[in-house]
């Protein structure tokens, strides 16, 4: 129970307590720092008092590479933008949640507990999304809410848990069908549509079909595909205004790609932000409103509407440089190439979704809530590989016992 409470506290603080409006920004910042403090405290205490040999960390080098990129970007923020080390260290605090990967290996929480937590967090995310949608124009969460594309675009923390839970429930639906699981899938998918983000809607729909086609648990793929097609009809009818507005936006943007805000923002940051050639390797560091560098970035947002959070990995590259991007791609490729069993395939689909949406919206590898999610998925893979290796070793040992001539049971069997 204690382990689950610690994990839950870290997860909620990484999500900035959902930015509930009445909590206030100061309390939310304190909570975020408290979450990071708990992660570091767990690592310290477990390293001192629990020195039992753990299982292998297959992704530690990618995480360490990210930390190296943080140090280099801090140096550039100081030398290239006159932002002090202390200010940068606080501004990039969300990146310290990568320590959570190491903390999980010391806490050693059950993989089943983590998977159940995905579902609980996805349900909470969906309920909060619906509440804000219904309450608008009253603002319940201190987040960006945009009335466009025929819907309310609500940028609520925890989308990564929603995606993970969706594929997890989908895989379990194939294993053990129930109306409750099917209703939960539609409940989750409604948020993807209400967000009005083409990349998310198309990615989730296509990956759902691919999941059906490739799943070994589905006996009648044709029947399931027909059900999926039939299910999309009422969805299209219910959300037709959103789909029509998305088509209209796509048509307008295709006519003049150069006027697309994301394209202009990416071009601007890649050509105007870097103070020298070295910065193209190290990145510029995370800006803070407490420095001239941060004031300049805020000016770009206010005057031109250029947000680094709108251009995904390109924005992260501007902050953290080449080593960060390299670590991200190595990590994604390694996960996608790993041989996982059917019960862990939902993790691969999550990373495929990340890959398909890597250059739009806030990059998941540089957001506190998504970083914690990523650490949890990497931990689940480590647990799976450890258990797989243990099972193989036990199988070999049992075979050796049977074939060993000195084995008395074997000799008795021969007699």
C-alpha cells in the first residue's frame, strides 16, 4: 500500500495536480518540487538501507544521455543567453522526473499495480476533461482552453495515461470481451475526438485497426473490423461538426503550408534563437521568466504566437540539443524492436503513437507528466525481460536435473 501511495503522489505532482484552478500556481509549484524531492529521497534511502541486487536497467544509458544534455544546455543558457545556472536549474525542474526510472527499480512496485494505475488515471483524466468541457466558459483548470475547430481544445495533463490505458483495455478486450471494457474504450476515444487534433484522431484510429489485424488473440479479424467500421458511423454522426471543421482546417493549411503557424514557429526558432554554432549541439536551455532570455521567449509567444510547445521534438531540440534528440530516438527504436509478449504490446502502440505525433504539440519527453509515464513503461519492460530471463533459467535448470546422470531420480527412472 505504501509503495502505491508513493507512486501515486509522484504521478499526481508530475501532472501539477491537474492544475486545478483554486489550488493556485504557488502551491502547484511546491507540490511539483515535493514530488521530485520524494523521488530523490527514495533513491537515497533505498541505496543506503536496501542494497539488494536489483534487476537490469535496460534504458539507463538513454536516461543518462538526457541528463548530460541538461548539463550542456545549462551551460549554453548561461554563456549564450546570460541566464544563471540556478535559474535554469529551477526552470528545467520537470526534467528531473527522469530520476523516477531509477526510483521505480528501488521501490519495485508490482507491474500489475502500475497497469491498474494507468486505467484509474485515464478515467480521472477523461472525467476532468468532460467536466471542463461542460463547464466552459467557466475555467476549472489553469490550462490552455481553445474554442476552435468546432470543439473545445482542452490541454489537460495526463493524455499519455489515456493513450496507454486505451491500448491496454483494447488488448484485454480481445482476451476477455465485456460490454464494460467496450464502453470504457468509447469513453476514452471520445476525448481524442473532442481534442480536435488530427494527428491524435488519425493515429489512434489507424493503430486500433492495426492492433486488431496483428493481435493473436482475435479469432475473427473480419468480424472485429466490421464492428469497428460500424462503430465509427455513430461516432462520425455524433461528432460531425468537429470532423467537418478539421477537414476545413486541413484544406486551408494544404493551400499554403508556409502560413502554417507550426512551420513558421519551427523555422523561426531553428534560425533565430541560437546565439552561436555550438548551441546547435548543446541546445539553448530552458528559459525562465526571471531572466532576459525568458522575457524574450515570452515576447515571441505574445507577438508572433510562436510556442516551442507547439512544435514537439523540434522545440525540445532547441532547449536540449542533439544528445537529447539522439537519446529519444534510440529509446523509441529499442522499445519498438524489442520482443514483447501480447500482454505488453500496448506499450509498443503507445510509443508508435508518440512517434507519429513527435513533431506536434508538447514533446512527451520534455513534459513532467509524460516523463513519469515513460519511466513507468520502461520499468514494465525491464520487469518483463527480468521475468522472462528468470523463467528461461529455471527451465534450463530443470532440464539439467533431468539429464544429469548423477541425479538419483533419473537413475531410478532408468532402473
